[in-house]
């Protein structure tokens, strides 16, 4: 029987090294999550003694009530505001991105490619370079410390990546479908809503989840443009710096467990969106819809 030569990447020694490396990386990635999770169910005294100690079963119920209750009271307003701002920003970002991509893909006009490459050249510059200019500009036009002033630069900058992503996807669709629709008398509005959007649902979902995560996790821009800590990413720093969780309401015992509970509550929207996106990303329809 003729022996089959294995590729170097298929050899047992290589597979063992790969598995070991992935295992080590996974463990180090999960350590912060493990510490956060177990400390959210412990009292401050136990946390101060050993942050790696497991919660005591006899006190878990009381610790959950105290820690998560205090954390929810402190951040629920900022959490709801951030989720609403993020949802609006993500949806508008995808709508504007698909409209621009439709125009640049299926419409012909003078200097189209020049305008396109000039527009996406913004991707060469980090967004932080524009913040020293945008902050005084927003103060001057009266949009400082407003949600509109926060979202306008974010949406304008988000169109760059969205335009590049959507145009690449739209350009791979059979042009004959759109030509047939035009022959049948369909307008651009009909083609956009009844043809382009249904075909582009996988990539729109991909962009929507990415925009949601980016807006939700944004820290620097909200800190600069919002005079008060209105978003959830600014709340932990403010609460910790003010010593909100350094002592309880009675001032006799620390509430460090509430700080860890706050981190868990803050991550719920991202866990929710990630779970939904993974359901579609792992499906055959999503894999068939993306041909980048």
C-alpha cells in the first residue's frame, strides 16, 4: 500500500504545537472574564482577601442582590441611552452606506472613480486626527454636548468603510438583474428596496453588527464631545473615580463586587448582538451571500 505524505501543516508535531498555542491564548483571554464573573458574586471582604477565590454558595444570593442592584441603579440610565444612540447610529450608518454604494455602483456620472478614491482615501488617516478640529467646531455651531454633535462625525466617518464594503459587494452581483428590472420599468427606489437590499442583507447585517460594537465601545469621542458622561463606556471610570463603589450606602463596607457586576451588565448588549450575529454568520445563507 502506497503511503501518503502529509503536508507539514498536517503533521502530528505541528498539530500539537498549534493546539497548545490556541489553548494557551484561549486561557489567557478568558482569565479577565473569569475574574470579573466570579467577583460579581462575592462580597467585598472576600474579594479583598483573594480575587481568584470562588464565591461562597451560602452568600451568593445576597451578593447578587446587593452587587447587581447597586450596579443597575448606577448605570441603567447610561445603558439605555447608549443602546438607543447606538441603534440609531448603526441603522443610519447602514442606510447611508447602502445608498452611496448603490449610486457609485450602478450610476454613471463624471469623475465617479476620482470622487470614490478621494472619499475612501480618508481611511488612510486615523480618526483621532480630526478630533482636535471637530471639538471646537462643534462648540462653535452649538452642537457640543448634544447627541447630534456626537453622531454627525461618527456617521460621516462611518460611510467611508461602509461605502467601500457595500460597493465591493454590490459590484459582484449580476448586472443583468438590474438591467432587467430597469427594462420592466422599475425605478431606482424600487430597485434599491426590492432588489438591492434583499440581496445585500448578509453584508448589511455584518456592517450593522460592526457599527453597533464600534459605537457602543467608543470611549474617546464621547469623552471629548459630551460634557457629561452620557455613555456607558464613560460610567465605570466616573463611578470609580468618585468612589461610588468604594463604600456601601451605610459607609461601613466596600462594594467592589458591584463594580464587577457593572462590567457584566454593561456587556449584555454586546453579548446579545454577538449571539444573534453568530446565528446568521454561521449559516449557509450568509456564507453564500458574501463573496468578498
